C-alpha cells in the first residue's frame, strides 16, 4: 500500500501544470462573461409545501442538475414516512407561495 501511495503521489507531481490562455482585452472592452453550463436545484418536500398544506409525516428531497446547453434535466428524489405506496409523481409549473400550479411533466409512470 505504501508503494501504491508513493506511485500515486509521484504521478500527481510529474504531470506538467496546464493553464488556460489569457483573455486579451483591448482598452474600453470588458472580458466576455461566461455563462455557467450547469444549473443545480434542490427542494425540500413536506406537507407544508402542498396547497392546501397537510400535517403529513412524509418528507423528501429532490436534487436536480440542468444542462443549459442540451436542456437535459437529471434529477433524484428521495422520500420517507409515506402512508402508503407511491401512486404518482410530477413536476409542476412555478407558482407563488400558497398558489396551486399545474402539473407539466409526469415522473416515470403512474402506478
């Protein structure tokens, strides 16, 4: 294991360090702003997030990453303390707090 660690450390130190070329800017011109390619989202799921709110013990979390170039959305939803099996899930359009929003994208299949 010591030999493997030494080889790993030697390999890390022997590679030449690469740097990005500098952005050349003429006077009076600003460097272009680079838009992030990925946007991350996180949502806590519980009974108070539903309209109208409930006192459900169920909780969950959704994490997602949107690739802004391709439009691909990758997501993961976890949940616990459900009162029964999952019957359906969907993404909803945006809404103000306390307002009902319409479902726009079913998740998986209805069971």
